[in-house]
C-alpha cells in the first residue's frame, strides 16, 4: 500500500510497495489545492461543470448526442482531422477544465494527467503564476506579435533563461528564437553547426527522437538513407553489446571514438553530434553520466560541436535544471522548447558565440516573437528556480522509481523501471521471452485511463509506459498515480494472457 500525506492508506492491486511519502517540500505546497479525484470520478469541479460556448450557443447540445456532447465532438474530430492525429486516438476525452495535475472532461470525469502536454506543463495546468503573467501582457496593451523586435517581455525572458543556463555557456551565449515547436529549434541547431563548420554530416544515436520535420527526422532513430552516422546509445535492458551497465557504456564510447578516428571508417568529419540527456520517446533511457562526459571529450578534441536536445529534459524535469547538469557537461548548443514556454508554444537554441556566423535571416520564423509564451516562460523558469522544483523532482522521482521497482519484483511482465527525476518509464515485456510487449502496454494505458489516469507510451516498440507529471506533484498525488498504475498493470496482464 501507499501511505498518503493525510495518512490514508491506498491499497494497490499488487504486492506492498515502497512508501513514497515524506513531508512535502515547501515548493510543493504551492500546488493549487485540488482534491485528488477518485478513480473514474464524475463529480463536477468546485465551480460546476463547464460547457464551452460555441456556434450553437451556451446551452445547445447539453445532453446526449447534442452538438457539444463529448461524443459529438469526438465524432467530428475523427471526421475532420488528419489521419496523423495521435494522442486523440488513445485518449478519447474532451477536456474542458484543468488545474494542476487534474483534467476534467466534458462528460464530468476527472483525470490525473501524467502526460502534461508531452512534458510542456512543468507547473501543471493553469498555474496561477503563469495565468498572472499572461494576463499581465494582455492587460498592458503590449503587442502580441513582433517578429524578432526587442521588447521588455523578451528581454525579461532572455535574462531569466540565461540566469539558469550552465554558467560557462551563459557567459558566452547567443540565443536564436525559432518557430514555435521544438522540431524547428532542432532544424536551427543543425543549420547552425553546418554553417559554422562548413561540413554537412551529423552524428546521432539509435533510439533518438528529435522532432517531425525533415532534418529532425533525419537525426531520429528510424530515418533511412540520410547523411547521419548512427551511433549506439547505451542502455541496460537491451544493450547493443549484450552487457549493459558501465561496460556497455564504455563499449559505446569506444565504438564512437574508433569510428571517428578510423581513416577507413567511412565517416567524414561531421558538422555536429546531437544527443538527448534522457531519450524520452526512445523509451525513457537516461544517458550514463560518464558516457555523456566521454561524448563531450570526444567531440571537443575533434572540433565537433555538441548539441544537447533538452526539449523534454529541460527546466527541472530530470531532477536538475538541465539534463546535462547531472554529468557536468557544457554543450556547444542547447535546443530548448516545451516547458520554457510555460505551456505556450516557444522554441529557442542557445549556443556559444563562436558559432554565430549566420548572415541576417540565416534562420527565421514568423511566430518567433510570441510575447505571451515569453511571459509565461519567464514566470515558469523563475518559479522552478525560486522554489527548487528540480531538487523536488529528484527526491520525489527517486521515491516513485523505488516504489515501481518494488512493484516489478512481483510482476514478471515488468522488464525494467527506469528514469530520472519526474521522467519515468516502465517497460513491459513478455514474461516468457523477455520481448517487448506493446499490446500489454496499450492495455495498461487503457486500464489507467479507465481508472482516471492519463499516461502515454514510448520506446522502440511502444512498450514503455511513460510518466511525465508536473513538477508541482504532491506526495498524495504521487501515491494516487502509483496506486492506479499498480492496479492497471496486473489487471491488463491477466486480460492479455
């Protein structure tokens, strides 16, 4: 069982797990007071059920089958939207209210959201400091769209961001505001190092995910026929060398070094190396600290710019402000998005000034001057820093990982529990063969949704259940999340066997 802050015992659907509670940090106390919804609860929020206004009026369709009923909205979405839609397929809910960890659907059900906008919501939904920052810009009469012109809002954002960068980089940094998505910032980083070095090749890693535009896809793990040299990313459960641990990481580093230095290796001097401190979509695989330091040493010695993709790992998510901080690595380029916009679209690259050889217009984007996102981002960055939420994520994340590893001891279908901070993955496997079990993972995801918990899947085979809760997660909320997941896993395992 889990013991909550209030002392209430929550019984899990499995063996007794490690307790996750300690007195909540002062930062966690800033979480908006909101009752943890019971599994699958349909109680309205404190202000009553919200019915969105639409072309049919506020009261139209407030009943089964009406224009604003969730079934109708979902049906029209399926009819109108692209076949490329993703989350909407596995999470058939219509959110109408959200606060902190909790989402309320149009049908009145409430859910604990451990997707957090794919990691964009560092402070959860509608945090007061974020809303206050957005309202401040709206009420001030300031322009909302200014391309790349200087504004007080942009200046405040850049100042706060630089205050949180690794000091060695901040002392000599330049920033490029990109289009609104992380994938555009990846494109900018690749273009930057190719322009600065005059070279075109790229070093990337197996299992990587860097976005959905052409260049970002080239750097990602599944890309065919591109100018990218794919290097082994160390991991334990499925080590490419069959050994895992420090030995596997050392072999991965040696492979990289030997390939670059072999005159017959077929790899010309590359423009850069791009790496995720924790592979997120690749299955929540943290880079070993020593291995990441080796990548920094290898690239620095050969004049290869190192690009750290911190789109999902940044702003305290992994238990340090940036994922590279765990290893003490200072990259040449950092790719930042998601949480830096405080829930709104924003993406930037920050890089050493020596790489800044672009001509005017070398990279641009119409929406790179998003003032609301910059204000929300400044508020988020400052709140995470002032309330030490990265440290909070490290402490709570370790307790959650320990609890899940305790659960794994009683369930052979759990192949590995891994992660860093509040970026957590549970890989599900066939108990007999050890092969990845994507069907079981999908059943667990559905079981979690039925119990009022939103999770998503990742990994090479879609067999890793991922948890990305907000950094404001309280002890009681963490216990509720783990309880629902611990109930869903054995239930799904029984159904799929």
